[in-house]
């Protein structure tokens, strides 16, 4: 993998627009790490030399189709996600979680009806929402069937990888 400025801009854009504090891409002996805050961003080449690039807030948005590896959620987000999952487990509900970092949309457009509402029945493969990531709209199909009990995220909100989006009663 040849590390280029467009890839670095893409990483910086993801970090700057979300609550992610650190993001890393690794391929072979090359590694790119972007950290949010007052920390400089950069990458290490195959010799292990660290090369400084820029601060996260100073590089404009761009697109990239490279795979991203995310560092685990911060403690408050992880605690909130665990709390929702504990409540779901106690009630027998199953969460539909976000497969990526992005913006959550309940409908395909601003004037369109939501894909699902609480009380609706969903089946496996049915689109339940859209997650926008890096200007790409990704339909999220349900991996479970049942009745939607609760939608946990506001339309237009930023979501994290693994964050519960809605709860489904598989017996409903």
C-alpha cells in the first residue's frame, strides 16, 4: 500500500466529524494513525520512521475507498452502549447495531417515510435505515426478524461502529 495525501485527508475527515479519538490503517509494514485533539497526526513507513502530517482540524474532507480500523469507543460511549445492550438482554430484545461510523437516517430522503417505525415488523434483509459514511449512502439490512420496539438514535445523528440503533423483539 502506498500512503498518499488523499487517504490521510479521508482519515482526518472521519475523525474530525465524529466522536472517534483515534483511527488506524495497517497494511503490511505500513501504518497510518490519526489521533484527535492536540496530538499531531502522521504515519510510520516500513522503516518505522514517524512522519508528521497535520492536525486533524486543518485538512479538508475527501473520499477514499480504503478499509478503516477503528479504535474502541471512549468510556462514556462504551458504557452507554453496554447499558442499552444490558436492558435489551434483560427484556429479550435484540439490538440492530451500526456496522460503521457515519450519519444515521431513518428514511431515504427528507420527505420520504421512515423505513421502519416502532411497532413495525421487520424481516431478515429488509432495509431498516441508511448510514451515510464518507458521502456514501449505505442501506442497513436487518439481520434479525421481529417487531421494532424502540429506535434509539435520532434521525441525522452521528453513530459509532457497533452502536445500537434500534431494538427488535424477535418474538413479536
